[in-house]
C-alpha cells in the first residue's frame, strides 16, 4: 500500500441496513467464513466448442449491457468467442450463429444463453464501413445496448473497422426483449475524417423524458447525443453530439465504453468509462453530473472533457490468493434492481487473458455520493446486519492502483503477442489479521474499528482509511461466504478487503 494517508467519507448504504448493535445486546455468535460452493468454474475451455454454446451462461461475455424486464434480467454482449484450435465451426454443426449474444437470468447468478439477436450483420452498416475502409472491417457487431420505451424494446449496436474511426451505430426494435428485431436505421456514423468514433453506445432516459446517448472511443474521446424519444434516432439528423470525456494523452491512451446511469436518490447522472487496453489493464472509472448531457466532473472536481486522467478508479486487474487473477476488468454495464445497483463487466482469466467471464459486482454508495463496487464478482449472497466481532480474523486487502508499466500501443490497444500482464500491471492482495483488541498485524501494524453508522475504519502504518463499506459476499477464490469491504482512499483509488479466516 502507498504511504499516503487515506480519507473517505462515511457511507450511506440503505441496502445493507447496518443498524446500531451494542455489545450488550449482541445475541448471536460472530460470523466466520463458511463453505459456499461456486456455481461455475472460471476456466471454460472444456465447453468452449460451438457444440456447447448453450452452456455459455457466464462464458464468452464481452462488453455486456443489461436491463430488467418484469422479473427477468436480459443481457446483450459483443459476439466474442474463445476458440480452441481444431474445434468445429458453427456452420459445420448447423448452429444458427448470428451477432450479439443474448442471455437472461432471474437472479444475476444463473444465466441462460438464449442465442443471437441478429441473423446477420445489417447490410447498410457493412456498406458504410467497407466503402470507407478499403473493403475491410464489418466482420462483427460490437457493444449492444438495450432500452425499453413504452411497449417497445430497442437495441443499439455498432459495426466498425478495427483500429479506425470508421463506424456505424444503428438501432433495431422488437416487441420482445428476445426479438425478432426490426432494423430502424442509423443513429450516427463516422469515417476517417471524423473527430469521434461511433461505437459503444449507452442511453439514459431522464425523469423529464429526454433521451441521451453517450458513445465513443480512443478516437476523439466520448460524445453525447440527444435522441428523439419516439424514433430512438438522433433528435437532429446528422448530429454527432458534443465531447464529454477525454484523456491526458489522447494520442496514446485509451478511453472507451461509456455507461450512463441516473441515481434518483442522489439526483445525479454517473458516467462510467473504461481506460487502457481491453486485454490487459482495462479499468473502470466514473464521473458525475447534474445533467444527462454533462459536463461530468470527477471526485476532485476535474472536468472529464479536459485532457486529464480522472478518478476514482473502481476496478483494475487484480489477484487474490488461490487464483491466477483477472485482467481486462472493464467495459461495464450498470443495471438497477429496485434500490440496488449492479455493475457487470468482462474479466479475462490470467495468465493468457483469452477466456472472457462475466463479472457482476454490487455497487454501494458513499455518503458523499460516489459509487464503489464489491471486491467479489458474484451477486448471490444475501446481506445481513454486521457486528464488530464479525471482523476479527485474517484478511486479504487490495489497494487498487494505476499500472506502472509503459506499453507500446496501437490505437489504444496492446500489440499482438503482448497479452499477458506484467507484475507492475496487476494488484495483488496482502494478508493482515484483525485482532479482538482492535490491533492489526501483518506486513505493517495498525488498528481497526467498526461503527454500524460510519462503517469500517482501518489504520495501517501511517495510512488511515475511513468509511469503508462492509457487506456479505462470496469469497470466490476459497469458495466461502464471508465479510467483504470496499471504499475509496484520498487519491481516488478503490480499497478492497475480504475476511478469509
């Protein structure tokens, strides 16, 4: 951990319902980590063949976006598939592969692979991309995003030429979230002369009924465009929107995958974005605004449209003990379920970073209105009140940080053959013990304390972290239900912890 003194505001998490419990009224024994089997394995090479596509519940998930219809969550994602050499192609097996993978779930844990949304890539999109890219590109559909409006379901999608700003962002509609889908036309398109890149759409509907789309990538940053609610297309045909987010070194470093969500309890719009190469140090950051169209400001008040790097950092490649770790922890979609929020994103299994597995993390909110996410990627453990004695034991703690390794990049992505993480690019857990007397021992010594109203306070060395948000979760690496915590330090980096004994 760094030598900076951490400082975080007290938390405000209605979903955990941390009520005051005095020591004299404690009627239960302290919690201890207990066995809880994982519902799937992370290495899915044994079912990666096309003949097993119905088993890809949480596998081959890339660029997920989700909404809830009735009691069912529907997730749509880029049709990225891990292929083992020598496997049968879909056409050999007569599998009706299309583009845009579709899944559904009742609980955000067990996912049914429904199939593919489109039978083929829309011809208008193919023509635009290939006519501007020398006959190349348009081999897949990227980053779909679903929206429900009145009795219609809309699915935004993009078709592009890799490493170029030649893209087509289109819209389809259906009477069902499972399709079939009717093409409705182009929302925005870009070519080699455009400042922006028409990929990675995300749409929010304001309480006043306005529709705003955020989109964009490494090429020119992220843009915001107003849509016509009745058509779902651009309010003003030909409008490409205005800049809302960039980076300090836009000619080298990647920013993409905007995800816009409104929190009515806070009255603010949150713009989640992804930094860096998708196969390695992909990480999620967030800024907020009073308006759907921005401007968006980070935790230090910096305007996201200016040439600066923004904070806080919510995810980053990481490794707890007893696991090879995760890279590519970015391109998130946020879904609201009642008063609870969940962030889903891809994770690439280390060390090869080829296998793409769905991560679903619950979002918690600090008292000063910033989102943080659970250190574990599983939404199936119910929450309960916690008492101070629940924290006594052995812990693994991770301080999320920026990568210190400088890579050569091409269009914001890594060069081929450099897909494995370097040691400077992954955040690794450190062991500590929380004692009954409030002492902390481990790599450094310190103290801990817990207040049901103020959260967990942790002092290690000269570093003080306050307002950490404890919650129940799955210790995936050890297959146990346990106590976790998440929060932010003063530099805008996430701090994660889990009790392992």
